[in-house]
C-alpha cells in the first residue's frame, strides 16, 4: 500500500542506526532503503504493539554509505520516497566550511 496514507517520520540517528516511525501501513513489506540505486541490507520493520498500522523502522547504516562527500539514503515503498537522510563527511566538506566561514567573516567586516 503506497500513496497519501503512508507516512515515514525520522525520529533519530544514533550509533549508526537510522530510526523512524511508519504509519498508515497494514503490510509494510515493500519498504526498502536505497543508496546510489542499490538496495541496502539491514532494514527492519517492527509493528508497534496496540497501534494498528504503525511500525518502528530501523536501518543499520552500512559502512559503504559512510564515504567522503555527500551521501543520500532513500527510504521508499513501491517507488515512492517516504523519507531520506543525508550524510556529509570528508575533506571536501572541510574546505567548503572554511570557505563559508571566510565569506561570513568578510560580510561581518562590511557590516562593521
């Protein structure tokens, strides 16, 4: 079941595990995590006791996703993206942050 009734809300990322809550799904079997067109292993969907149609979703983030640059993981059902998260790491990011800080300092100097 996909469409307007499904909702996947991220609750947190901790210790290399993405967590969220899926609502509106009687059978969430079609839920999958994708990175660069490849299906990721480690996705689990557990029904929430006493809440019909609600499930806790967890994804152990594979080491292959943690790479230099910007990496985006899509959580989807039937080709519809329900949620996503992005990891940013590495040397290029450091250079971007330095450039942004330098630009902000220059703008602050103009305001003085």
